């Protein structure tokens, strides 16, 4: 099965909910029909709603998994960015210390010349 995007999964969930709602609206017994016919219609309704509910659960499951995957990727990226920022900040700190040492040495050598 192809991996679906979060948007596709959300559209599937909305579509299935609408289909389930439409099925529920059609479920009123028809007084002109005999009881056995109404029971057959009710059974057919239960089968269709059961299938739609299964589709809905599957879509929600896929949606949740896709969200978890996306969140995992975001957390990894966040960790990488934190490490990168720490490296850059430690490099800047090291450069500042090196510059201070050089400027201190220059001052000392300048004082000696005078």
C-alpha cells in the first residue's frame, strides 16, 4: 500500500464520516413494507455502517501513524539543530578565547618594548 500524506488521510476520514452520516439518514423504516423487509433493510444498514466504521478506524490508524512519523522526524531535526547551535556557540567561545590570548600577548610584548 502506498504511503498517504496526512492531508490525504484527513480527507479520507472526512469522506468516510460523511458517508456514514448519509447512511444513518436513510435508515428510517418504511411503514408500507412488511416487517421482514424492514429487518432486511436494517441488516443491510448495519453491514454498510459496520464497513464504514472499519474504514474510518483504518483511516484514523493510518493518520495517527503518519502523525507519529512526522513528529519523530521533527524531534530528530530539532535535536540536530540543537547540536549544531551548541557546536557553533562552542566554536565562537573558543575563537573569543584565542583572540583574547593573542591580544593579551600583544599588550605584554608592547609593554616590554617601551
